[in-house]
C-alpha cells in the first residue's frame, strides 16, 4: 500500500493547537506557487458584492429566526448515499478559472438524476459548453453564478461527449444541441432554507473564500487555520451533517485532492454561509432525444433515386460529397443539388457514409 504524503509540520501543528478535526497532507495543489493555485479557482466577485450579499443574508437570517419552519429539516443529508448515489464523478478543472461551470454542472447533473428518479442514470454535462460558450475566454478572469445559471435556463447544456473539456481559453463550439435546461433558479440565503432545499430537492451550488491551507486538505471537517487568502471558488454542495456542523461538498480538483475529491467544511467557514448564497435550480427530466435529422431522410432518398437515372448528377455527388472519382463538369442545377446534400450532411454527419455507400 502506498504511503500517504505528509503535510507540512507547521500546518499539522497549527490544526492540532486549535483543536480542529481536519487532516492535512501534501497534495498536487499544495506544492504549487500561489499564482498557480489561484488558477484553480475562478469565482469572480467584488468587495462590494460580498458586502451586499452579507447584508442580505444577515437580514434574511434574522427574519427567518422569527418564523417557525413548516417542516424541520433532517439532521443530515448526503446525496452520495440517500437510497442511492445521486451525484456524478469528481472532475478536474485544472489550471483554468472554470470552477463556476464545474460546480454548476455537477449540481445540474444530480438534479437531472433526481428529476428522472434514477440514481443509476448516466449524466455527463459539458463544462466546456457552459464555460466557453457562456462566458468565453474567461480562464484568467473567472465567472459568476447568475450568468452561468441563466445560460443553463436559456440555452441549456450539451453532453460532455459533444464538447469535452480541456483547460485554456478556446472558441465556443457552435451548433450544439442542449441535453437539458433548467426551468429556473433561486438564491437561498438563510441557513434553515439551505438545509430544507438540500434535504427536499437535492444538491445546490455554493461559493467560498479559499485560503492557502485549503490546498492541503485531506479529510475531516475543514476550518481555516493558517495562510493567506488565495481567491474565491465555486463548488457543488451535496449535503450537510449537524452532528459535525458541516457542509458536504464536491470539488473540481480531481480525486487526488481532498477526500477523493470531496470535502467537508464547518458551518460559518470561509464566508460560505455569510457572504455567498446557495443556488437552487429546477431541473426537468429530459425526454428521449428527438432526431431532427429524420426529416431529411426522404430528401436524401429522392436525390439518390434521381442519381440512379442521371449519371452526370451521380458523378457530381460522388466527387463533391463523397470525394470519389475525377472532377466532373456540373451544371448549375446539379451544383444546387450538391449544395443541398452538403448542407444536410453538415447538420447530420451520421448520414454521410450511408449516403455515399448507397450512391456507389
């Protein structure tokens, strides 16, 4: 069995001195420079926004304290083990400030599984589609929750297979079909409301301030112990545990960091409860995907039938569509047919091989 890496002695001693219960270790991120560590964050906020949010949360919490909850939230919930695992695997944003996209997609994926009432359902949304199409070249600047959730509602998010994530600014991949959309989203301020939503609806999106000791987290309930502020970060919150006074969260720094990519953080830590809202979203179970390409099958069949009795048209299609044979002379009407076929096959590339096979 491989030995676990040891954390710096000073941090371990500081954790013990304060009586905290989390364990630190040398991780792939803890050995990086501060600038490199900051590239693994990416929640864009201002001091003014933090102050305004803090005032709103404080007011909502005070008001909520005067109201008796209709139904008390349970003492704990963890969507990794709630009559099934409703979460999806931990991913790695790497050195790009795309955490908002990862925290949002991770939450969205869980909400889809819950909406579809299937813990075993395979859902893998494209963080690249959400980030590079919703924000643009934002690796260095990061993003915020509102625009990301608006994109999920208005445009929707494609499957990861249609636009796999790689770190670094890149152009949006155009023309992707959304796998799913949300019908709406809401900010949650007061702590009792956060727990109620988590217990009754599923994971939510949250934010936190990240200090340098957080990069050395290995397990337990994290509480800031030492180190400077590195920046701000977005995560998916998948549960809470009142017995440990903590939130349970999914990070986007690979399974080599933390507790296999997950972490627990104490209530009130790092501004999570006081400076950042939790974000609820309403997901709808996607129906069977519609095949818009089916409408073109009849057109392609008619063109194939015409090509069988028109050698010149067949030669034009073979050359310009399938890349077969010598370059022929084509009339304007034949070129128009070729362009129509190319337009269909650009939209529905799965038909190219069958079409050329039938063309002969």
